[in-house]
C-alpha cells in the first residue's frame, strides 16, 4: 500500500484454492501438509493468472513467498519478460530459525493454521536450506539482491526497507 504496488502471496492464493476445493487446492494441500513445495508448474500458472487479473497498469508487484527455487526464479523472470516487465528488486529478510519457529507457532494459534506445527515447520526449514537458500546467489548474480537482517523490531525492519525502496523509485 505504501508504494501502490500489488501484493501476491502464494500462500494466500493456495489457501483460497484449498478452501474452494479446486483441483489445484486438493493437489497443493497434500504438498503443504507435508511441508513440501508445490510443483513449479502449478505455482507459475497460478501466479501468471493472478498477475494478469491485476491489470496491465499496476506499477509493480510484490511476490510474497515466491520464488523459492532457482527454477521458479528463472520461470518468473521469463513470465515477467513476456509481459514486458523486469524482476525489479529482491528483498531478502534474514531471521534466525528460533525466532521464526516461535512466530510461526504463534501464528498457528492466532490464525488456526494447521500447517504451522513444529514438525512441519522444521521440514520447511530443511526444504529452505536445500532448495531456497541457493536463490540468494542467483539473485546476487542478477544484481538485484538486497539483504536486511532482523533486529527484533518490525518497525525498524520496515523503516530500513522503506528507506531503501524510496531510493529505488
């Protein structure tokens, strides 16, 4: 909202599909409940459709929770290029696993998220280290990686990110 860009959360889109009982939702549910990533082809198609539904005049998009693999990043770059857009910037938030675990377990209580249990979260951490962590280097090579380290305050983190984005415009 601060920058007038659209926000597309893969998790929100997937949860909506699951709630609606669509085929994508049923397929995705099995992966999510096991702490695994949903296959790239399903995610790419879903995000392309969601992006197209936002219209052509949006000034930008925040992809929240995507990409999570190098293959997804490459597919995103291609999908955006087909729409005459570039990757823009990548914002990487560095947060220690202890803090993440506590926050996700709290989210499970506050939002009733069955997929936010300790066993599934730990599997997500394993998947992150194997499949997502290598993206940092890929984005670095693309020249668009920007890293921010959690300092215990949402306000401080957002202040740093907003100050950075103000200079990107």
